[in-house]
């Protein structure tokens, strides 16, 4: 698939998804939603066995301005039977939600490198990532409240698991900016950098460090963390026992021990490509 809203490249087993509409403040037009779902659910998720980590970054002064206004215009202009309009709207909204759920469910970790404004849909998206890093000039805005609507693509469902719920409510109700230093203090971002170049250098180094680990163990760790978030401790521990009973007797643990004994980096095989059928 040819991507029009971002550049896609792979190096050192790290996929780089780089938004490339800086003249539009990287706003999320209709093409974006299809493309971001495809790159994470299909290309990285199934086709590219050589990808072990993904990094999302952007161009220009702002990470993203969120939903492109043309998408809202299409919704307002829709006509016809009200019930059918609403059914169609719900289907479309579920598809948009699935675009970011594809990031969360992607079998490799996804790191977001954020500069400038991360607004509206941008917050929805980065909340679905595994880790977030930002520059000193970055800020986060749950902008939907200023448009007379409820944030509906994941912010209100995921942010309460990433930062204090009272702060999530304040941001959702007021639409105020959350600056980089406050985002770090509350745990939304892992680290703050002076420049975008410094941020990308460090985030790519973190990504390469992750890529050097067992891809099966990384996949399992991501699955367990996400599962634990949505289940009780007892349920999560039970699933953990099932997971390791299924996967721990593979090739990766013996290879890790051999590498330690031989004082060399381990050499792990890629995950399998394909649909799994």
C-alpha cells in the first residue's frame, strides 16, 4: 500500500511512521485513518516479520492538530433518514476507533515521539501507544470539548489508565493545555527533551534496545500488560501461567543463556509473518 499521510521506513528492525502533512499541521484526514490502520494491523502486524518495534514521529512545528475539519464537514452535511444516518455514523466511528486500537493491539511495542501540539485525535492516538516521549515545547489538548462534543476515539477510555483520573477529567472538561513538564510529572510521557532531534536520537536508541530482545518475549510482555489493565489480578495471573506454559519452551530462552555464557549479543529469530492461518 502507498501511504500519502506519512512516510514509512524500516531500519535496524525498527519501523518509523513519520507524519508528512506539516502544511496542514498533520491533521487527520480520511486517508489517514485507513492508512494508519493498515500500517499497524497489516504491514507491521502481519506482513513485516523483520519489524520488532515501531516509532511514530512527525514533521513541522506540531505533532498533529487532530481531526481534519473536512471530516467534520462531511458528518454535518450527511442527509437522509435519521436512523440510517446514525447507523452509518456509528459504523464510521467504530472504524476510526479501530484505527488506533490497531496500534494498541499491534504485536510490537509502539513509541510516540511528540513535538509541539498533540491535539484532539492526537491524544487519542498516543494514548494507544506503549510509551510516549516529547519535546519541551509539546502540549496535549483534549480539544473535543471546545467543539461541543465528547472525545470519542479512545482518549477517555485509555487516559485514565495512564494518569490520575481527576486530571483526566479536568483536561476533558476544560480543554486546557497539558504542558510537557506536567505531562512528565503525571506519567503521561516518559521523558522530555530540549529538541526534536535529541528526542528522535534517544527514542530510536530505545527502540533498537527493545528490538535486540526476544521478539516473542516482548510480544508476550505487551499482551500481559494490556490484559492486566482490563482484568483482575487473579485473571491476569492465570492468563500469565497459560501464556508461559505455551511459549517458554521455545528457542529464545536457551539462546539467551548461550549468549550470556559466550559473552555475545543474542541472536533471536523474527516472529512469523502472515495471518496466522
